[in-house]
């Protein structure tokens, strides 16, 4: 069973906006790309993106287990996730922007080592685990069946778009980093958009139940 086209497009749009909003991962990609060159920036970015695969597996197993154990437990997870997304959205809306791209000094690290660093850092990040458990279930429709496949597809879509966007950030790091540093309010508005998405998704889930 494949995702509904409308659901796919809605999820992809939300995921892309969240990915490009200034945060530790993409600012690190830009910083490494500026100081070490586009190859190294792309390597670190791809590592960060592929680290999402571990979170996809955990979310798939966890959500499937909840569905098997109790539909009420799954509903509880979705509502708790909605509250978490609302909290994340409020934090983003309160952000004052001003994101600056620092030049990262990693002169001894090869591209493969930077890839490994990005992969490891993302894979063990508990905040990303929480985000996946909160974000993915919002797009899972239990009545459509095969919850595990739905969750897996969503996680792989998120990972793929992150790999593409982080790769592009690394490749164009010099130009993007300079543009962002000259226009700190651009980061502010990206935060506002992402925050609105988070709050909207969270409230929709909570109100509908």
C-alpha cells in the first residue's frame, strides 16, 4: 500500500520546510562547506540525513507495536506527539532569528570521517528520536492498514529529502552561507513558517480527538 498522493505531498512540503529551517545540522553543513569545501560539506550533510534511517526503524517498530497492543495507546502517542509539536512550534515562533553560519575547523577530518560524524551524531540524538515519534504518526492513518509500511515510507521520504537538501546545502554552502549571514531575518521567517506548521499539525491532532 502506497501513501495517498495528497498525504505524500503534504508530508513532503512540511518535511522540506522543517529541514531548511536554520538548526544545528544544516548550519554545521554550511559551516563545514564554507571552511572545508563543498565535498566535505556534502559528506557531513549526507551523514546527518542518513542517520534518520535509524529513527525511521525505531518509529516503525514502536508505532506498529502500539497498534498491535492497543489502539488507545496509539491515540495517546499521537496526542502526546501533537502536544510536543505545538511546543516545538511555539519555540520556533518565539525565535528571534539571527542565525549565523560559523566556519567549522575540522582540518584533520576526511570527507569519509565527516560523513561518519554526521551519521553518528544524528543517529544517537535523542531529540531527533522524539521528533520522529511525534511527527511521523501525524501522517499515519491507522484505518488504511499496514501502519508499519506507512511509517517506513514516511521515514524514508523524510530521509531522502533531507539527503537531497543537505547535499545541495553542502554544494552551494559558500553562496548560501553568505546570503544567510547577510540576511538574518530570512532565518527568522523560515522559523516562523516551520513553527506555524508544527503548531497547526499539533492542534489539528489534539482538536480532532
